[in-house]
């Protein structure tokens, strides 16, 4: 339990109708009582709200509402107070100053959530999900973060870890009776459990690609030769004049990024400079950047003018950019300017030359033709990443790495059983697997990891 009392602004900086300052710690009620003209908070019932004034000596700072939360049924599991004041940054500063003058100290980044973790109210994966919930920008990321806050990942891991712990205990018992050569742990049953753990860990690890798409959005690079209609398409998708559109080839000299939401998923649309050989130094830098963006993209939307007679340059460009893990969508643009049989020929040309699997869509961004077809293709990419096995999705890099180490450790235990390794080494490998599984919930951790996790939180959380 922490003995000092912390305070911080819990609402966003800036002017608003209401601001909230949080206080948590053993002396929360005592410190606030010193500056609050109103009810004695130490005698107030938990989870009640009280009207009054915050004062600095005889000077009234603001008219406020005070919310009282008594341990252990609070976010931090400590005595806590929330002060609701008129949302002026100056008033917030004055209230914080008077609280500090009377014995509180400013909270560090993420310290409220860290106290909730240290006091056993939440585990580490739940603490991280709070940060993800605050940062969620779409419906899918909100749902995943909320599921993790409810303990989704921990629940998946804890049952497996408990069973494994039972086996570790039996193996350790065997070490105590090493001279009698007694086997307490059924090796075949242990193998079955390891197979079960391996299957679950693999499923969770595979969900990371989907989780990453939910949390960070799916990067979509819009590529094509100059004047293929990239900026026009971007504007059509976003339904606004975001990019400069002109008939002059090479208008886009840099990359433009925008967020598009489709069916609750976020897509980071990257409109790039037209790909071509150029003597223009600034345009050449833009082309280089475009190629770099494709290297980091999940989806490549390659635009080709349906009215073009020679597609060889487009085909060579696609071949230079394609890779196995990159979804390729080829869009024949400006179809309002050609007859239907012409863009059927265009598709056949690309199918005969491009070996990688791709989707072919015909669009007219100017006439808004088939734009929805492109959106559906983008959406289906994310939906296909989702596993049907469960609703727990890994979105956190730390969890992903810990799961990978756990899987490695489980494989080593299986090898140890197969090769009939000594009981001492088997016990070591089992403890190693337990340790990596415990890293996810925070049952096994260190101060450096905790400091890194909570430093990314905002001050009031």
C-alpha cells in the first residue's frame, strides 16, 4: 500500500464546462478537508457527492462538487476524492497548488492505474487495456480493449497456467524423492496439457495481426503512375477535397495520410507521389517516399488508367512492389471514359502478367462508380484476419512477445519429455514456461517493465 497521497487533473487540458481533479491515498480526506468548505469528508458515506467551496486560506478558489470514494471499493483500492470544478485551466492550477501545499503531491504518468495494479484490483494486462481504451479511435478497438479490461486475456491464460503449475509441483516433489526414483507426474497427461497450451498460445499469437489492424489501423498505400487518379480516389473515399486534383502529372510531391473508417475498422490511406522516372529532384524524393510507404503497407491499391494503351510500365511497377504478405488490389480508373469491353481486356492483360493473386476493380472516382466495391474489399481484408476460435484478440506487442516466449518454452518442455531429460532440467523448463505465461498478467514482472508500461499513460490516469 502507498502511504503518500497523489493528485492530478483527470480531464483534458484546456477550457471546458467542467474539470475533474483526482486525489488518491491514505490522507485523501484529511488533505481535501483542509481546503474544502462543506461537509466533513471523513464522516461522509462512500460514493456520495457533496457541494461546497475550495479555499486557499480565506480566499475562495471555486465552487465545487466533491465525490467521496472509500477504500477498498475505488479505482486504486485506496481512499479517493474527485473534485469537479468550473473547467478553467487557471482554476485547475490553483486547486492543484493548494492541494500540494496541504500535503499531496503531483501524480506521475499512469500512477493511479499503477496503484490499482499494485493494490491487486487489476492485473497488468487489464492496466494496459485501460490505456488502449482511452486511445481507441474506432468501434472495433473499443470492443477489444473493453474485453481485455474485463480480463479476457488473463482468463484465457490463467486456467492453463494453473494446470501447468500443478504439474510443476509434482515434478518438484519428484526431486525430493530422487533417490527412490518415483514418478509423481504422469508424463502422458503432461504432454496432453502441453498440446492444449500450445494450441491456445498459437491461436492467440495468430490473432495479433488482426489485433494490430484494430489498434493501429490498416495501412493502405494508393499507388499508380502520375495522373492515374490517386488523389481523386482519396477525395472520393473521404468525401472531401483533401488532396489537390489537377490534370498536371506529378501534382502530389509528398505522401498524404488520412484515416477512413469502414464497418468500425480504421484504414490509414496513404496517397503517394506518382511512380515514374523523373528529373525533378523534389518529385524524385516523393517517389522514393512512396516506395517506402508501400514497404510498410498492408494493402496496395494500384491505380491504372483504363484508357491507357500500354500497361507494361504499370506491370513492371507492380512486380517490383509485390510481396507475399501484401494484399494487392488493382483498380482500373476512369471507366466512365471507356466502353465496358475495354476494361475487361485490361483485367485479362494484368491476369496474364501478374502471378500474385489480386482483386481487380473498375472505378470512376469522379462519377463515384464502384467506390463501395473498393471499400468492401478493404473491409474484407480485416475481417478475414479475425479468428473464429475465440473473442480474445492480442493487440499489445508486449503480450505478443511474451506469448512467443511461452510457446518456445512449451516446445522445449515437450522436447525434454521426448528425450527423457533429467527431472531437474524438466523442472527448469517448466518453471521457464510458467514465468513467461505469468509476464502477461503481471504475476511475474520487474520494475523496468512496469516503468515502461505506465510511463505511456497520461498523468491523471
